[in-house]
C-alpha cells in the first residue's frame, strides 16, 4: 500500500505509514468498513468519517409523532388499557 503523503510502500494491513505516520486507512466507527484516507463518507454505511459529525437520524424524533393530536395518544392509551383489562 502506497502512502498518499510520502509515497513509501507499506505492507498491506497497516493503518499508518511506517515512514511518516500518515493514515493509510480510515476505519468507520459505525460499521468497521476500511476506507481510504481522504474519504469523507464511509463506503460501507455512508456515515460521515469526520470526527465529531453527528450521525444522521434514521427516524424522526419522538416528539414529531402525533404532533398536535394529544387526543390520539389519549385514545391509544385508553384502547390499550381496555384491551389489557
């Protein structure tokens, strides 16, 4: 594997260059996929590889469910209570 910074040949499997310590591979914290240095998003799960970037939500926030319809949640609670009785 050729170091992108100093062009030194490194053995396969190394994560950092043996000559200049530049990263040779970036492992995704979310899925473990090995990405090239300089990649901004994971090739395995599309997660941002930048440190401190929050993971995008897969689902809407709980607050968004039933917005403006407290009667629906009250009715659901009532229906659930009746079903369990």
